[in-house]
């Protein structure tokens, strides 16, 4: 069973992800133009991804190591 601290941390992460999702949807459907720093972050991400240097880590692995 997860401790109350881990559950609270997961709730915070979920809230932040929901906020990010809303921002992404606004940008993708064109409600708002992306900011310069957002454009730069996307370009950096795409560059790293194209070089195969992007490593995704599953939440399960993080929880196991924690």
C-alpha cells in the first residue's frame, strides 16, 4: 500500500499534468500562439528525440526506486 505522502505527490503530479494538457491543447488548436521559450523547448525536444537520446522512465520504476 502506498503511503499518504506518495499519494499526495501523485495527486500533485496529476494536477500539474492536467494543467500541461490544457496548455498543450490550447497551443495545438491555435487558441493561443506559443511563446518563444515554448518554441525553443519544442525544438530542443525534437532534436534530442531525432538523435535517439530521449529516455522515458516509467512511473512504476520511479516508485520502486523511491
